[in-house]
C-alpha cells in the first residue's frame, strides 16, 4: 500500500496535478498504473 501511494504522489507532484485527480484517473481507467511515476531516490550526502 505504501508503494502504491508513493507512486500516485510522485506522479501527481511531477505533473503538478492533484493527488485525488490522479487517483481518480487510475480508478476510472484513464491512467494505467504502469504509467505512474516512481518516487525519486533519496539523495546521498
């Protein structure tokens, strides 16, 4: 569940879209889960 939320959130942030809008697009099959972005990897210092 955490990974799914992270992908929805990353996709929304990368495209400046609302999280609810992205989630709705997945639910109504406008956006396929394979099209969701992956979260950025943590930066190493």
